[in-house]
C-alpha cells in the first residue's frame, strides 16, 4: 500500500538560499545604518537584529514545523528576555 504523499518536512534549498540572502541584506543594512550616528545605529540594532533572529529561528531552527505550545514557550521566553534587557537599559540610563 502506498501512503498518501506528504509535503516534505524541510523547505527546499531555494527557500534557504532566499532566507540567507535576506539575512545578508539585513546585515548590510545594519552596517550601513551604523554609520549614520549613534541614535540611528541603536534603533537599527534594536529593530533589524530581532528580525534576523526571527528568520533564523523560523527557518534554520525549524520552528515553523513545531507545535503551538513550543512556539508559545519560545515567544514567552524571548519576551521575558526583552523585558529584562529593557529594565537593564533603563536602570543604566537613569544612573
């Protein structure tokens, strides 16, 4: 008996190449923004870097194939880390 064909678990190589090119582009963009001044560099770092991390988590660490519970745990963990960083930076800024 033949089982019904299922879609492949892993993405095609073309998808990985596209994501990698996107990561290279975002890295170049981050390098370009860092030359525009400290405030823009900080803003770029705080916006572009999480986007890059999200792409890596979603595609290369195969988070898109995981269930709802694991995705939720990862998001809660990253959110908690973000809150701790915000508290750390606010404490350092107010001293």
